[in-house]
C-alpha cells in the first residue's frame, strides 16, 4: 500500500483552475495540464506473505471526493504485443456487472460497462508516466476512446512484455510496483478542465513474475487489473490528493484504498456468465475481504 504524499490540501477551486501552460499531444481539442500527478500503487511482493484476512481495525472512510458511480472502461493496449487482450476485453465489460461489483453498492458505486480495447502503435520499451498520459490524450483526440466529459470514464493502459514504466516519483515497474492508478487533468479550447482517471498495468511476466500474485500470468493479470479497476471506481481522484482528505473518496488512513487492505488475496467472480480470477476487496459491511 502506498500512502498519499502529504503536502497541502488543494481547494476544489484550485483543482479546477486553468493551468499556467499545457502541451498539445495531437493537435486536438484537449491539451494536457502541466505537472506530474500523484499515483496510487500496488507494491510488488516477493516474500509470498499474503495474509488471508483484512488487517485489524480496517475501515474505509469517505472524504467527500468523487466516485465513478457508473464506470465506463476504455482499455488502451500499448501495441499489438500486449498479452491476453481476448480476455481483457470481456473482463472489462463483465466485472462491472459481477457479484464482486454488486458489493460496491455500499460505497455508492453502481454497475458499469466496458468497451473493446484500442490498440496503439507505441514501441517504446522504457516508458515514463508522462508518455502514457500523452498517449491517452492522443487516443481521446483521435476519437478512439470516449471524451472525459463523462466523469465515469476510466482508461486502463496495458503494456506488452519486457516494457518498464517509470512512475511520477521515479520508481519502476517490476522493481517496486505491479501497477497503479491515478488522475491527471486536461482542458479543452474553452478552458474547461476535466479529470482523466487512468491505470497503468505492466505485463506480469518477466521481472514481475512471482511478485504480483502466485497464480498463472493470466490470472495474476486479471487480479491486478481488478485491484486497479475497483480502486479507480471508489477513489478516482487520488492523483489530485495531497493529504488524507478531499478529494479522496473511500480511503483507510492506516491501510490505503479498498484493494490495498486485501492485497494479493485472490478470489473469483462471475459477470455475464463468465468467471474471472480477481482480487478480494474490502467490505465495510462485512468488515472483511470479500469476492461477492
């Protein structure tokens, strides 16, 4: 679990303020607001020590930030080498209609859906988070994925084998973390600012093998993807938070987000008749990690 770095609490007005400068990634309507977001990571685990229950006194508090009450998922695959896309496409449509997702009703999150993934043409192997944010805006401006005018949109970016990501804080995938989600901002030609909720999911073979779950690479992939997906739904503005408070939504100050509390604990869920390995998620109502 990665705690949110604490500097100062931004007001709602400050979070929506027009940027001092911006970078246009594709000549389209949306431009990237300057600055690095804070991202929330799922740490790599090498010791194999997975606790089969939530830590004592776990509880998710609501700090008043947004949630993705009816999430719509638009996956982006870095290139044609990304593994398991034939599973991930239905996964992102089925899990938001599953028994696991039904449990999120207690947090104000309703059922959602996903669209088939878009395959980008990127070949870069050592990838900075800033390049991923730029690619998301390229796909948005090209019309390949929906505009963030719908605040329920989530854009998970899956990478191909042997690609390493450098997070905004300088840490590396498969060395320190398995995946992360965060929030960055873009503005349109009228100065309107939008939050863009995104995830970064490296391939879990190679250097990540064994550190992101003890199952097959495919099952570890869907488990980690569910970790980031449900955290993005219940705490999407984590990338804009600078302290334990607004704009966080559901967060445990001792143990982190909903999936951190149950880190690397695998279960299964069924959506639209299809079964997937997922990570257990914390339920305030059950005071435990659950799959249904």
